[in-house]
């Protein structure tokens, strides 16, 4: 949610910011029209209340007329407030000045590359072929049980998953993050407040009889942790690392990544969430990105960092970076991590504030970032594949996995 005062002061800025995110800039005009009507009625209500307070006990008829008019106006106010909230919830968070302007992912900019893609001297296999041959991934049996976009992880793939989780948690604990296991179901109103469902819930799994949504990442239930609370300045930043299963309907991905388990309905994810002072959030964003890079460098997986443009940001984020790992079988980089600065967009909707030492109360800035999902497992299978069909385990994961090489079963 945005600050209505700022919209009143600079509507043209918000029109452009809304258009830059591929949303209708007329929403700003609609909002201001409702806001002006609401303020006009509020002034009339205040004047009538003041007039009623001046009436003598003898002015019974006049008092009744004022009461009747106030009832009408207060009902109008409730309706206008509801309409105002509905429009306000559809307005996206303006992108930062450092964010490139673009219509869609074609406007994203690669700002860094790390590591050289491996030079294989034998035919390259994709992660699903490798995973099936080594009895690590089974999508055929998952299809019988759950349908498409599901998969079983088996044997060493399970060990790799928990190795990544432990590697990530151990790394984050040394950086001062607090571990947390959040709920995987949250109330629909809370999910709406996060800002990802401003227009629809088509990507979200909903349990309507209980008013629950299944989270798509641990972030969804960690961000509201301090809902309706006021933190102290000296407490900030507050940093969490949380693990959760994630559930996504993938309604808008028809025909994309239908093979294997790159894009699935259920997956596990380790996530970072940070609550900071407004002036610290850009630096915090760089900090979260640096953690993601160090983790990928520890795995020795080639990657690139992408600065996301305005039209590809989504509604809550003001700035976002993606990390894309190299997938040899596709001869391209694919997203494995992202980190976003949502500034005060979510904190306004969730009413999360902090009190400065001076006594001033402001909204916190909220950031999030991927530690690990299951996608790096797929990148490991491809980048560490060997000519004999085996896969070398990245050195930083060997103590967790308990072996150096995943060999074909005999």
C-alpha cells in the first residue's frame, strides 16, 4: 500500500510509476477522485458535528435533521473508504530510480557473470535424464500419484536437498540471521496484504472453507510475523532465515518447463527476510545479494546476476536482482535465486512500524531473498556430470551428503 499523501502531492510521479510496472495509470486518477469525494464528505461531517454541539436542548427538530444527515454521510464514507482501499490495493510499489525501465523480461539487464561454464568432451545430458538414470528423480510415478508438475526426489537427491538446507542455514547463522520454521498456511487477508495477489489468486492454492492460502515461499508467512507491531530502532535490522514447502498453481506457465521438476506445483525453499530502517534498505539489498552469490560460489556453479526491469518486478518489489545458474543442456542461464527490496509497501499493508530513538514512528522496509530452492540440485546434476554417468558432489556439500560422487546403481 502506498502513502495517499504522497500521491496527492505528486500524482504524475505515481502515474508514470504505475505505467512503468505495466499497470493502468488511470488507477491514480480514480484513487484521487474517490479521495477528494471522501475528504469533502468528511468536512461536511465535521461541520455538522460542530453545529450539533452548539444546539440548545430546545432545538430538537434541528438535531434530528442533523442526525439523519450524519447517518447518510457516514454510510457514504464507509462506501468510499471501501472503494478507496480497493483501488489503493491495486497500485504497485514504484520502482527505484536505479531500476531499468522495461516492459517485460526483455528489459532485464545482466550486470555480472561469475565462473566459466564447464567444457564437456562427451555428450551432455539434461538433469532429468541424469536424475532418472541415477534413481534420483521420478516424475513418472509422481504423475500416477499427483499428476503433472510433481516429482519424487530419491536417494542422494534427498541428501543433496538437505545438504543445501544445512549449508544455507549454517552460513546464515554465522551472518546473524535467526532461524524460523513458519506456518505453511496463512489467512487469505494476510496473503492479500503481501501484495502478490492484487488482481487475482490464480497462482495461489486456496482452502476456501477455512479461509487459508498455502504459501508459495517461507517469505509469505515470515513477512507478516510482526503484523500490527511497533519495533524499536535499536532492534533493526531483524533478519530471519526460514524453511518451508512452497505451493504454486503455475496457472500462467502453460507449455513452460513441462519436462522434469524445474517448474513444479510443490517444492521446498530456504528464504531470507529482513526488516530494516528505510535509509538502510538499499544497502541491505546488496547484502542479501552478496549472500546469494557467496553461496553459489561455494557450490562453484557458474551464474549471472540480472537486474530486473520495472515491468518484470511484480507489484510489491521496488528493486530486484535474480541469480541465474548455467544449465549446460539448455546452453543458457536459468533463475535459481532472487532478492527483492519491497520498501514500505508490505509494511503499510501489514501495519509493521518502528519507533526511532527520537520518538518518531515510521514503517519499516522489508526485503526478501532466496537461500536455496530445489533448482540448484538440477544445476549441480548438469554441471557436475561425468562421462561415466556419475555426478560429483560439490566439495562444500560432501560432509552433509556423506560421499564425493553419486554413481550409477549396480
